[in-house]
């Protein structure tokens, strides 16, 4: 199976395993009741899906009933009929993001960062600190809702990875790799606190997460970079493009 199809299968399987997922027509909705962040709530179409207008309206209704933005994240090559159906219903393309992947033989060492310590959270306080870095790193204010810490705990408990980076004992970065499926895992939720950016912490944390995933038996780590600058950071530690993901949503009514 091509690696991009592997990646889509991995994402769909995790969505189907999530405890609050929904099946709406040819879509699987990954619903996160404790986390309103739009990136934590989205749908993935079945392979080869050809949704009707009624299917799309039912999908929109399911999101609206749960106070979530109707939104999909998927690799369009596996279901080319989906995008036209969504556009006809008023959806707008957010972006077409590259998908990057790394295999054990490709990983490169990052530059060292003075006084940086990266470890897996073990206590509630450490998981909360990691979640707080993620929450603020993705534009949140105040305290996290709880979804970030729960995701990190589930990843660590399910064979994935969670990590908290500190500099001189101060939380500086956090991220994780999802529960693996058939040897694939997604590096996600990586964030660096504002005060510690542009020091190489993101690259060091990414390399640590990736290496740990490989040490735990994963054969591929994949991710979606936030922008071209972030993509260059990942390329510097051995990630390469393998495909493109469509992020598409419907603005609130």
C-alpha cells in the first residue's frame, strides 16, 4: 500500500476507535466532547466515498448539534467525489497541507539546545504542564479544557509517545505521537512556548518524539506541518513529503 494510503487508513482507524466517534453516511466523525478546538473535531470520508447531498446535510447537522464547526481532514485522492459535494454545500477549503513522513533510516540528529530536558510526563502536574504549553501554543487562553492532557495520556498509555520539554526546569514545549496502527503513528500537538521559540526546541522535541516512536516499534511517523517554515524544521531532521491533505470546513451558521 502506498504510504499516503497508509496514512489515511491510520487516521481513519484512530477515528473509528475514538470513544465518541459518529458514523454519518460514508463519514466517520471524530468528536471530542471535552475539547472544542476545531482540529480535535473533524470527519474523514470512507475510501471511495460518493456522498449524496442528504449525506452532507446530515453530517452538517451532526456537527451543529454538538456545537462544533462542520469540518473534514482527509487525503482527497482516496475519495475524489467528496470535495465537490462539500463545495456544493457551501464548504470552504482552509488549505491543502503537505503530509510529511519519516522512517527510521531517515531520521537526522537535531542541533543540541543548552539545558533542554525532554521526558515523558509521569505525574498529573507534568501532563497538565504539557497540556498548558499546547493550549497556549495553539492560540488558547486561560486553562486547557482537558482534551489536551487526555490525548497525551491516551497516547502514552496506548504505545504512542508523550513528551514535555523543559529549559532550566521551566515548561518550554510539548507534543506527542498518537497510538500506533500497523506501525504508523502521527506526530501531533507539537507546541513551543512563546518565550522559548527560535532556539531549536521544536526540532529537538520532534526528533525526540520520532526516535522514541521508532524505539517503541513504529515503522513510520507522519505529520502535517503548520506552514512552510515549520516544514523546513521537519525536513532538517529527515521528514519528506508523501502527499497532501485537504482541510475543509463550513463557517458557523
